[in-house]
C-alpha cells in the first residue's frame, strides 16, 4: 500500500492536544458558515458532562440560508458500562471522548443537508481510535454537485492514503443506509472508525487526516450554498424537503451509533439531538409520480454509485 505522508508533527498528540485542535475546527467552521449564510449567527452554550469534562454547542436558527445548523464540540469523561463496552468493542474502564459534530438544515430544498463528524476515543486501559466522516444529503440529487462533493472528498483522502477513499466510501454507503426504506440517506461520502497507528500511519497522521476532513467541510458547503441559495422553489418542492427530512430523522434516531452512544452514555440530550431538523413530515405511503424529479432522486439513492465517474 502506497501512503502519502502528511505534514503532521512527529510528536504523539495527547488527548488535550487533540481536543484543542477539534475546538479550533469548530471555531473555523462557525466563522466560515456565518459568512456564507450572511445573516445567521451561532449562539454559544457551554455545558458540563456528568462524568467530567463538557463541551460547547453552537446553534444557528433562521439564518438567510440555514433554518437550523448545529456545530457541537465535546470533550467528556466517564466510565464504560458493560453494555456500552460491548457495543463499541472496548474494555470496561474509564474513557475520554472528544469530537466535533455538525449537521446543517437549509431553508431551501435546493440546498443540501450536510453532516460531518470527527472524533477521538481512548480508555485508561490503553485502547484508542479516531473516527469520523462527511456525507451529503440533497433533497434533490444534482449529479454534477454530487460529483464535485465526492471529488473534493477523494482529493483529501488521497493526500493521506490512496486506499482511504474507496474503503471509506464503501463504509459510508453501508453505514448511511436506511434498511427499512431500502435507500441510502443521501449521496454518501466517507465514513471511518477505529483508525489506529500502524506501520504506515502514525497517530499524528491520523489526527492530521481528521483535521483535513474538518476543514473540507466548510470549503465544499460554502460552494454548494453559493450555487443553490437563490434558486426558486415551489410549495411541492418544499413538501418533498420535509418528507426527506423525515427520512433523515429516522436514520439518526434508529441507526446512528453516535446518537445511541450519546443517549445511552448519559450525554447532553440537547446537544445529541441538535442534528434533527426544526420541521419534518411523514405522509402515509407517499410515492412520487413516475418520471418526476422526486422519483429521479429516489432512484439515485442506492449503494455503490461511483459519483466521481459521473455515473447516471
């Protein structure tokens, strides 16, 4: 396997250094997204965790582009229960977890939902890993914009390891899938978990990769905002957006491991559920008309699509 080395420091980062770097990513993203939105501002709410540590939740409501956006930082301590430890494959011991989690829900059905997460976990028993990902959920799939997104994600992955993108893209296809609907949540992206240092990737390399994914977020999303924010939309398109938001809620509450870990680990409920939209809807047995833009979007929500090749 060929690995492209990063410019990461050779010093092994500790938990405090990693948490500080993640806090910096949160600040960068909030500043850039406020500029892109043009009107909305992020509030700041610091909080403490029951087991130790805490976090900073940043929420934007009713901006010019974004109806609801959350950028959450956490750095928390606790003790894994046997159930939690079994669920994540770790030993029962005290743990530390830090990360940045982002979800943005726009007003317009032509601006996509986007999610990004970078995280680090360690136990006092010596177990540690990095995880994260970024994925795009358009209400209406624009193949050219899906390709733009995936090409940007692939370029970041290739800087660190050419094997990352195909491996993590497949992981995202499998992870961001709604089994009871038989469809992917959106056009995917990358998802990775349990990355640890090995013969080709040092711990500083892995931290640098996570930070690069974090910085990719605002680069791609500000461009997608610019391209779509002024497109007109109809009442029917807004109705479709609310239905697609309902699918987003279904995935997050039923399948998302971060949501489940946070809730079962006595995390802060408001910060954990910040990913949910302000409004969503469920229409009984809704089926788009054949040949409609809505039906075209559903037909593209399938695993294994090679977006970088412009597959139709």
